């Protein structure tokens, strides 16, 4: 998602009004006015902060600068951004996971990630592969938890690249399991029973040693 659009602030159709109305709303175009700035500062809003600037930029982009907001709406939205002005995902509670123009290139990078995360992904991928007979089941997989655990270990600015790296490992592990089963039963297809012991010789290290392009910085 390349743009964050949230319509939670107040949009109203109002004509012939002054700078503020009975509910304390004001036009977005009036945010630079000294009287509005004074209200914001009196409410404890730092108008020079990256949080505030990110909120106003998002609001203005959503309504093309035409609309109304109020102090509480701005405060509420500022709580969704960190001190760097980066959006905090309500799902993960972490910043650095939204693709923007600034960090778009990061989601394609391969970086070093903790061995513990690779271990966790390998073991869970193997368990689910055996349980589902090689069928990828989006309804039952718990691999998203592995990504969340990884993100918590990474610096905010490395989270997109870390997620991309872990996906490469995940794909490599899955392909190694498929290859191992087909080596035992060339006619095997996902959904068919997996021959007993078919994956016994597969280790995380053996897979990664064959995928130096993925493991290049580890």
C-alpha cells in the first residue's frame, strides 16, 4: 500500500462560517493562521514535529486540502505516527512496515536476519508441509507469526527488507521439501500423502548452503 488514507477526521460541508465553529472545527487551509496555531499549541500539539507534519500531509492529501478538522482529530491521528512521522500499523503496533516512496526500494533488498528467525521459519514450514501434504493453506498457517517475531527483532528501517529476506528463505525451504519428496516419489503432487521419512535428510543449513544468493550477508 503506497498511500495511507484515513477519513477519521471531520469533513463537513459548511458555508459562510468563520475560522472556527461551535464544535471547534476549522478549515485545513487555515492551519497556518496564527489563531489556529495558537489553539494547537495551547492544546499541547507541537506543530514543528514530524508527527504533526505527517498527519497534516495525510489529511490534506485525502481531501486535497479542502475540508475541516479539529484539535482532537489531529491528536488522535498523531497517536498513529511515531516521532519520525512514520505510520504505526494498528495490526502490528510497529512502524516501518508501510511502503512509501521513501522506503520503496527497501522491500526488494536482501539483508542479514537473525538465525533464530530462520530456524523458526524452517521448522514451522516443515511442520505445515507435512501436515497439509505440501498444500499451502492460508487458513491454517501460522507463518505470519514468524514474520511478526522477526519485525520485533529488527530496526524499524530494516523491517521491509527483513520481511523480503525471510520470504526468500521460506520459499527456499518449501522448494527443498518439494524436491525431497519428488526424489522419493517422482509422481508426487501437493495433496498426496508424503512418503514417511522423505524430509528426514533436509536441514536448514543444507538448504541455505544451496541458496548463497539468499544467504549472501549472513
